C-alpha cells in the first residue's frame, strides 16, 4: 500500500513526511525526564513560560521556552519576545525577526508547577501582523459584536499516524476492515489510541481549555474532541492551544497527529472541524427565527466561506467535501434539520426546542478557527 493523501499534498507542510523518524523511545525519554524533575525541584521564584505561535503555514505550531523570575497570571505579565521568521516559512534571512505578542495564558500541563503556556500573536518589525496572524482582525470583529454574546463550539477531528506516517492501528500492508464498527467503538480491534485522546482531555482540563468531550471517529485511528461553547475570541485561542496540547501529548506516545482533512483516499471519512454558533437571540425563546435568518445569509456567501475554511483558500477542503461520508458540496450551499450531508445543520434538539444554535459542517480539520469565527460573525451579525 503506497497511497497516502499526505504524500500528495503540494505544500512545504508536506516536508513533515521527511522527518518522521522512528520515535518509539519517547515514553522512555519521558520517564528519564521525570527523574530529573523529581531530583531537581524547580526553584520557587522561577517559572517557565512556553511561548507558542502559529507559523507561516497557518497550520502548524511552534514554541520556545524561557525562564522568568515572576509569577505569570495574565498576558501582561509576559514580555514581548521574538523568533527567527526565516525558519518558520515567514521571512527572508536579512530581516527575519518576528515579534511575539502574548495574548493568553494557560497552565502548563506538562511541566506543571507554576509554569505556563503563553499563546502569542505574530508581528513584523514594521508593526504589521504576519500573514498567518488571523487573530488580530478576528478580535476586531469580535469586539464589534460583544453585545450579542457570540458563542462557538468547534468539534476538532484528527487522525493518528504511526511514526512511519501510516495511520495508527492500521495493518502495515493492506487495509483495516471497512468503516462501520469504529465510531464510538470499544475493544482492541476497533479502537486505536484511546490513551492519547484521554491524556489530551486531562491536559486540556489542567490547562484551562474547555474541552467538553471526546469520541472515536468513523475511520479507525481517527478521533474528535469538542471545545466550547466559549465566547468570541476565546474560540480561536482555546482551539489553537488544544491543538498544541494534542501534538505534545502525542509526542509522549511516539505518535503523530495529522489535521489533514482527507488523510486517506477512498472509502474513508475525512476530518472536519464543525463550527457550532449561537447568539443571545438564537439561544432565547423562539430563537429559531434568528437561526433561520443566519442560514439565509450563509447561503448567499458560500464560496466566501469555503475560502476561509481551510489554510489553502478552499483547496484542502475540496478533497474532503465530496458529498460522501457525511459531507456536503464545496460549490453548492445546503441546509437542513438533522441533516449531516448539508453544509449547515440544525441539530434535532434545536428543532424541538425552537432555539439554540446552528452547526456549520464545512470547516476542515486544519482550518484556522480565527478565520472561521470571523467570517461567521461578518456574515451573520455584520451583514457583509
Ligand atoms: P455532533 O457530533 O452531534 O455534531 P457534538 O456533541 O460533537 O455534536 O458537538 C456539539 C458542539 O456544539 C460542541 O462543540 C458544543 O460546544 C457546541 N454547542 C452546544 N451548544 C452551543 C451553543 N448554544 N452555541 C454554540 N455552540 C454550542
Ligand atoms: Mn540561535
Ligand atoms: Mn461531534
Ligand atoms: Mn465527528
Ligand atoms: Mn458535528
């Protein structure tokens, strides 16, 4: 078996295939690290701030750590820092410094103690946001609609790969049995990587990320977790941090996480990031009226949304939105009650209650949640 969709991707992100060396030593390394941490207690007056940011791909995360001599509670407690943009697909070598502006602070579930993960926005030396900084404009839009209290919940799907880039738990030659028994399954022949999904849940809870559930997906080795509902800019912040935590947790298991929206061609489900959305009006008695209004507006801007729903302007998502495997069409908008083949679905319970939220099923698993939530507000609340 040779065909992995990851192999066919046409971007530099693709190069990750080249450096996935065998990494089954990872759990052993972690044990040794714990011995050092136990024998060398961290000084009380020093904390480790791990700054994390989105690199030039708009899809992958980077991080670096620094020791600071104070307690970090809020982003204002952290200084502006910088990194080499030329090593992150973001800048030329002659002018490569990119600035890290701390925007949100989370408890570090790996180093614990008073150590923190610090989510950052990226800026060029001329003060402009980098191309992959989608947060700045998202925040500006969120600030305009504070009074309607926009809530989002994103269902993040992902696929586990063995360190050889082969889907985790799949036979090394040939394919697993067809889809059917795996979704929300139980048992050694159905479930691959449950410990990773559960470790990630704990890491999110410690960090302060609103991970509200997880389930095994339709394709073997594929999983989902849900973040939210959370308000405004927190959706993007929390989802990005949850992804960082997921990649880090998987490192400890020697397993790779891919957010590719269609990791396997053929009769295998792709991976999405359904975006659930509501406003005060939608959540109040009779709110179905506002939900239907929003769907009408969404119908008129299908292509604009598709462009924002993956990091390659819609190209990535075309591989996934085939109309099969509970997906819709990249070119035609559709909506329906309890319809998992539609662009936008009104959940059955929302239909019964006549209030609640809508589910946009179009965003791909590797979408930037800042772009997704921004256009949702622009279309549904700002009438663009
Ligand atoms: P399904 O798999 O049936 O589509 P899930 O239970 O996986 O649904 O996900 C439901 C999502 O909807 C969760 O992310 C949750 O945070 C979100 N959600 C629930 N209520 C609201 C609401 N009022 N506004 C926005 N999102 C919501
Ligand atoms: Mn250096
Ligand atoms: Mn779900
Ligand atoms: Mn799902
Ligand atoms: Mn869903």
